[in-house]
C-alpha cells in the first residue's frame, strides 16, 4: 500500500516538474524578448531595482514550507541564467575557448611549430641570467640537442627582497647576444608593463610568471604587442582564473599565447609545488591554446624532472620547460632544481628514447 502511495506522489511530482519546465522556458522566452527591446533602446541588461522588487515579491508571497532565503537563492540563479540569455551567444564565449575557435592555435617561433597536434616543443635554459659565459654554455647544449627555444630570467620576482633579482636589461642583452650566436629564440619573464616596450627588442617570447598571472595591466600590455606570450598559472589560481588571464591577453589582439602549468600550492611539502597534471587535458578541451608543463618549478626536485616530463607528454602537453645551469650548486637562484649539462643531455636522451617526443619540423604552419 505504501509503495502505491509513493508512486502516486511521484507521478504528481513528475507532473509538477513538467509544468515547472514549461514555465521556466516560457519565462526565458519573455526574458529574451525583453533583452532585444533593451538592446534596441540602448538600456543596460542588468536592472538591480527590478531584481530587488522581484525578490521582495517572493518574500511577501512565500507561505512555506521553503524558507524565504532558500527560494530567493533559487530565483537568483534563475535571474542569473536569464541575464546570460540576453547576451549575444558570440559574445558569451571567451576568445580563447573552443566554442569560438574549434581548431588549435598554431604558430611559429624561430622555425619551431607551436601547438600542432602530435608534436611537442622543449624550452630549456637557466633560471636566471648570471653572465654571458653561463648562458652561452647552456645555449651550446640546447643547440646540440636540436632545440630552438632558450629561456633565461633577466627580471626575477623573488619571495625575499634580499634574494638575487636578476640583471634586468643587461640580462636581456646577454640573452639576445647568445641567442643570435646560436640561432635560438629567447623566452624571458617581464614583470613590469613599462618594461615591455624595451624587452621586445631583445626577446622572442614574453613570459608572464606565476606571481603576475593576475597583473592585469601587464597582461594587457603583453596583449598589445606583436610577440608570443607564455603565461604561467598562478600559485593558487583555479583553471578558470588561468583561462581568464589568457583572455586578457587575447582580448587585446595577441592570439599567440602559450598556457604553462607550473604546479599549484597545496599542503604537500614533498615537492616545491603540486603538479596539476590533469589541468593539461582540461585546458586543451576548454581552450584552443597550446599547453606546456614547467617540470622544474612544479616539482622543485631534480630527481623528478624526467618522470614529470614524461607524464606531461603522455597526457598531451604541447611542450615542456626545464631549467639548466652549467653548475647548479653555485646558481644564484633555484640551485636544487636545475640540471647540469650532463644531466640535461641524459634527460633529453631519455625523452627521445621514450617514444613520447615527436619533434616539430620546420614546415611553416597556418599561422594565426
């Protein structure tokens, strides 16, 4: 008997659900009509006075059993969804999203194809530029391995104000000189929007580091110049915040953006950061931008660089970034996580023999 009664009540619920569905969609159609009228009259879509009036009406007419606050929460979600309905579908989708551009963004840096499916790129170089001799020795090893992209920090945002802050413009000049000698492209971090203009004369790719992922003025400045940008995920940034940071750059007209997962801060202390490896396929599904993994900063441990790189390639990363120093023990920054030249050669040999690395060719891609 009880089962029969439950089934009857469930049927009533189903009927009410059907009615609610019809009413919600009928409401949505009216909302769209209102949106079109507002657009023709140049009115703002969001009307807080009207929303407050509707919430007050709900409060006055509610007779339970739901608490008024519960019903207001439900209706506020309906209001929010309705507001989105009034937007142009083309505007709603972010410029970096797959909805706006289903195909991968592919571009060329110094003969290296970035973002093409099935091919990967390696970026290697010292954490910080310390001298011409230091950078040249690393560049020689990078060139010997057939790589084309050299990284090096000229401006170093450090946790402590007393740590080595980089050589600044002099570091950029060293990078440029070495890169020209070895036919390499330079990637270096810029921390101040005012430095962008002079930096473009020395570097091929602007790096925006984790601590500056939400430096919106820097993002806009990088988006306003004709240079590729490598954007690193913030220390505690969500994937959506990361994507929106990239949108700042692309919205200024610069579509050549590389997303770089470099680990996030968690409670775990065994590694410097926690490598969020699953962010790679999520970012590739949600955006059309190339996705790299920085294995050095994500692990902070020399012994984990190779397995982390293999994991990144296996899960679909378009590239790997790793730090190399002629003598890490005397490095002015991050000595514990940089490879020396011999270790770097073994690292690259292991990667090449793993079957996970398909080197890009020199064929010109369909650049954006």
